[in-house]
């Protein structure tokens, strides 16, 4: 099969399209014929071993799992002897390292049946970004109907899901993005849209019950100003300086009571894939796709995402010719 291989850590220039052996599923695994994959910031963090700690988990000198990519959607081609939830021919989506390839062997708990009627490309765009948004809003942000929620970075992969999931939970949603993306953010359901090139939401006098920092950077003191007295700030992405600020100052500030500040890391959850399937089938969430690239152009897709201005999700179509 064809796969994109990272023989060493580095920029997208190190990636190679190679012929490799098709994986054989273990007892609890499903062999997925991948029709589409999606690109996430995690892919280039892993490729570049940035931060350095990644090497402790994924290989000190070279990547232990040279096929990168994690989000995928495809068709079940074979199942291991202990698999109970899927059968050959099922259309599935999920997340497991090895997605930038024609086939992947995936533990069944990392997959769910693809939402009915959704394209493989849209389904592949869901797992990491949507589940990050869901867990940030629900588990860390304690979202509830009527709460005033602001999504900073509303136009990117995580942000476009966050806006729609927050609306599905009944919140009043404000999306922050740049001028050219305001219409799209409004079209996916945001009640209010702020153009960050024209207005600083931390200085306009509004207060929010929950701020999700999906992208972008404001100092913690500015976010604190824009929170209601019991407001919650959750950081899921953004600048490294912000992460350190949240880890250090956020913990101290939170201890004083009132407003709370924290960051989150997405956890693999089959239940959350099931919930995303339900929200999509109910028409409450519609994945927003930006560019599509064939497998051979994964390096370009990663460069494009890394530039930081995607409009929704960037996907890899395995059904496009790889020339
Ligand atoms: N915590 C976790 O477990 C987890 C999971 C997934 C992702 N992440 C992180 O979450 C972050 C976002 O991921 P993503 O997939 O959404 O990235 P993305 O798709 O690359 O985000 C791009 C979007 O960010 C917007 N943006 C850039 N600078 C901004 C600013 N100053 N203010 C507001 N918006 C801004 C861009 O809008 P404009 O073009 O209009 O500027 C663009 O639409 C990344 O840092 C990623 O590493 C974390």
C-alpha cells in the first residue's frame, strides 16, 4: 500500500510517499481501507518533535511510528478475532496514528460508524477537532443552556466545531475571527461575530461565562477582564507562552475562587465519537472543509495548516489520484 512516511523528525520536507506492507489487524483491531484523512496541528508537532518531550513518547532519535496522521474515515476491510462492534463493509470514522496511508489497523474502541449521509472527507475531519471542542466546552467549561460563550479562533478546525457544539448545548455564542471569515462563522450559527483585526473583545465591556481559547493569544489578565465573576476560561490551543501562563498563573488565580483558568488535552473517547455522530445526523453540526489534498501532497497540506489560517478543516482525499 502507499503511505506517507516520516523516516526522521523534521519539517514536512522529510516526508516520503512510499510503498509499504499493508498492516495485519490484531485480535481487537479493524483493518480500515482509508478513503479520507484529516490534518491536525498534532501532526506537525509530532513530525517536528515539537515540543521535545514528544521524543520520549514517540521515539528518541527517529519516530517509532513512521506513518503519521491520525484522523480517518473509511471502510472496514477485515476484523480481528475479538472484534465485536464492526463487520466487513461498515463505513467508519475515528482516530489512530497511521492515517496518512491507504490502510490502517485500528483498535475498535477508536472507531465509530460514520454518520449516515456524511462524506468520507467530512467524517475524517471530525474526530480530533470536534472531540477537542466537545470536551473543552462540556467537561472543562461546564457549558449549559443560556450561558454566554466566546470562542477565540472560531474559524479554524477546532473553532468551527466549537461554535456549532456550543449552539447545540443551547449557549449564546460569540465567535472571534478575522474579517474574511466572519460570514462563515455567522453561517455556522454564531449569534455574534467579532473581527479581531478591528476589535479587542477583552476591551469592549462584554462579560462571558465561558471563554474557549481554540486559537490566538491574549494575556491571561485580558481574558480575566472578559470573564463574568464565576466565569471559566479553557485553553485548548494557541501560543506556547499562553500555555505556560495558564499552567502557572492560571492555577494560582483559580485558587482564589471565582473565575477559573485551565488548559485541556483531548482524550480518546468512543462515546464522544458516538455523540458527534448523533449531533451530525441531527443536523446540529456540519463539518466545515477548507482545502483537500491527495495523499502525495500531505507535506503541502501540513505546510498549509501550519501557516495558521485554515478556514475549517484541511483534509486528505485518498480517492483523489496521488500523482
Ligand atoms: N488541547 C488539545 O488536545 C488540542 C487538540 C487539537 C488541537 N489543539 C490545538 O488547538 C489549536 C487550534 O487547532 P485548530 O485545528 O483549530 O487550528 P487551525 O485550524 O490551524 O486554526 C486556524 C484558525 O485560527 C485562527 N486564528 C489564528 N490567529 C488567531 C487570532 N489571533 N485570533 C483568533 N483566531 C486566530 C485563524 O483565523 P484567521 O485566519 O482569521 O486568523 C484560523 O481560522 C492548535 O494550537 C492546536 O495545536 C489542541
